[in-house]
């Protein structure tokens, strides 16, 4: 059982477990400074909490928020990792939120889906053996989505193996073993927004050791987080046919293909989901460095 915090410790209350996922509290990874903080889900500590973290997808009405008047200078933190299209009832957060926490880099607490860490000493990266060309995992299939429309054009010019619901099976235990056999992975985001770069890149492509072909925010936005020679952007081509021709040319030129792995001698990819631990642990440092207390009038206006 965790010890109760003393008065010099900052208490951070998770109002709900995110999407009902539980995880060990007060066991933050070394890369995140959590000294001087105590995390809890015990709502009886509400009046003693320095901050309350509200995961938006778990709140459907104001009745599900704390009903007791908040203590003086208690921070309410809005946490969300979904694009605007997946959110409802943002107005219930009007004039009650003090800090934002999301995948957006302009959040008060930036919680990306992944990032790169420098390697102290350059290492030789071994490219996994490849026997297949292009893979894509998709379950949320909507014809109006840009990614589906692009795929429907691309498949006319090269073979794409599609996994997921109503497509090829991808057993969880074989996830990486299967994907690593492909030279390219379609890291196509379901919605296009700045900084919305999800596990499709960090997990399905980088962790599996394949080259991501991305559809999402601009190339410039991607290059804020990953090297320019680590991915292929659909916007670099005038058409899906032109992209297909480029991928087929790389398939025939092993030396050029391997250039997309040069960056791995100096960086290693890190992903955070789906443990949620790192995201919440970031609250500690942010709380200790919090800006002057203020209330955000409209989360919807900021996040649109």
C-alpha cells in the first residue's frame, strides 16, 4: 500500500483511469522526473489534491466531474490523445480547465505518442530480412477518409497487404514478426492534424523495423520529431501512381533502400502507449513549473 503524501509533496488525483486501463501508480520511468509528487485515484483526497487530471473520453457530462467546489489554486488538467473528430461535448470543459495535456506540442503538458532518444555511441543497425513489399493495418474503414481514398488509388499500382478487421489476420503475438518482413508500412493517420503522429508510425513502422510511408500532417511537421530520411511522405509525390513507382524502384535498389535506416545508428525510437504511465508522470514536472494560474475559456476553440 502506498504511503500517504506529506504536506511538501504535490498530490495528483487521476479522476478516472483512462479508458478503464489501470497501471501501477508512483512507479514513473527514470526518464520522467516524478520526485516530490504522489499519484492517486482515491477521490476522497480531492480536497488535498494539488491537481486533478480529467481524461476527456471518460467524461460525458458535468455531473461526472468533481461536484465539490475546488480548493484554492487547485489545477484541473484536461488530458486527451484523440483527434477533434473523436471528441464530443467539449463545451462541458469551458471555464474549468487550467492546463492542457495532449499530443499537441502547444499543450501545457506535451504527451506525444512516441519520440526518438539519442544513442550515446553510434551503433550499427541490422535491417530485418525483408521478403514482402507493403503492409497496412486498418480497422476503422471509412470511405470518406483521405487515407482510404489514397489506398484505393495506390493498390492499382502495387500490391498492398492489408491487415485488421475484415482483412488479413494479425495475431498479437506475431505482430512484429509479420510486419518486420515488409519493406514499407503505410503509416496513414485516420485524420490529419498538426502533431497527430500516432502508434502507426512509432509502433507499427519504427518498432517493427520497416520504412514508414506517412499520410498525416505536413513533412515539415514530421521533421520536427524524426529525421527527414527516416520516412517517405505521400505529399512528396504528385500522385499515388508516382509513389508506387518510387517504392518499386527502392525495392530493386537495396543500397538506396537501406539509406532510410542510417538514422538508427544515432537514435532509437521510444513509444509510450498503451501503458499510460509516462503520460501521467509528466504531470509532476509540469505542475512544479506551472505558469501563473489561469482558466481556459474554451477547450473546443483551442483544440479545433
